[in-house]
């Protein structure tokens, strides 16, 4: 499979993460964070178990990975969500989201440290433009940063570092099959259940719509999305995927507007333009490189 195909597969994650807000809205907002995390990651693990069952095995062989791969997987999946939920308890949600969404930009920057990767000015420019659009989109209801919430801001910043590091470091273990992510999801689910039982009161969904939200999260933004993202960052254009990730909050807002939970304001429209433009700038770099390479090959042949 080509790098372009892997990038398209990775972009499926962005589309699925765009449904996160709407599906979370359907859960009713009453299920405790760690319980919801535990339930959805359990569904994600079950989804991979179905794949293994259909393939005629238990998937045990995919659990036999190096300590390095396990550390990247579990710290990335569990660590990111733990830091995000913790930051939400220490600082306002809008500001936490603004800082947490630095991770796509960090992916673009950190990718320059990977073997065989190069960072162009267009990559940075595209990511920064998309970041501005993302901040405009998320921060339109912000009351401003405050020094008294510094602890929460630092944890949110750590959240961005964890997920960007997970995405970039996954490239170093590209030989680890995506099926192994199923086991990482399973361990993350166990850790989330432990956190839930220690710190939260159990609240089960009490309506069909809430169950639709939970199951939808487990199958999409938490399930398939992590599997396709793993494949994309390991084998695709990681800089472009990092920039495209800023489309997720845009998709979220559009879906909320279509579902009647929000309205299309001028800020939303401007943010949309910036995010799309930034993605095009970042994507144009790789397209131009491909054309140059193709031209060189043609000239050599002649």
C-alpha cells in the first residue's frame, strides 16, 4: 500500500473524531468521564476481538510486542485521556481544549526528528494557519486565560505533548501491526475501570439515545479511529495528517449545527476557511514534491 493510501486511511480518524462532540452530546453528559472512557475502550477492544474471531484466532500473538511498543501504546491512549480529564477538573473546558489542540502542530514539528522525514516551511505555515482557525472555533466562548488555573493549563499542555509524542513515536515501531492497538485499548479500558471505581459513582445510560452515544463512541471515535490513525501515522504522510487533524473540531461544530445544537456564526465560517486553507497549504507541499520526483524520473528515462 502506498503512503498516499495510508494517509487517506489515517484521515478516516479525523472524520470519526469529528463525530465526538455529537455522540458525547447523545450520552446526556451524566456518565462520569472515566466510566465513559472505560465503556468506550471496552467496546473498542471488543471490536478488535470480533476481527480476530473472524480471522480464526484469538489475537494473542499481537500482544507479544516489545516493552517500548507497549509503553508508547498505553501511555499514549490512557495517558492522553487521563491528562485531558484531569485538566478539565483544574481549568475551564474551553481553555483546556485550546491548549490540548496544540497536538497537531506538535506532530508536524516533531516529525522532523523522524528518520527520512523533512520539515518544510509550508508544513509549519499550514499547521499554524489551521491552528489559528481551530483556536478561533473553540475559543469563541473563552473567558480568557487566568493565572489561578495554571495547573490545569500545564496538564492540558502535557496532554498535547502526550498525544503528539504517541503519534510520532509510533512511526519508530511501524513494524508493530495495528491489531496490537486492540490490546492497548484493552489495557486502557482496564486502567479506566480502576480509576472509575476509585474516584467515581457509577451512572449507567437510562435511554436508547444514551446507549447509541456510548456505543457510537466505542465503535467510531474510540474504536476504528485509533486503528486507522495508527496505520496512517506509521505509513502515511504524518505532517499532512497532523494538519488535517484540525478539521476534527470543524466537523464537530458542523454536525452540532446540523443537529440543532449550535448555529453557524461568522466565527465558525472564518475558522472553517482558515482550517481548510491551512490543510491545503500543508498538502500542496507533498503534492509538489511528488510532481518533482515524477518529473526527475521522466527526464532520467528520456
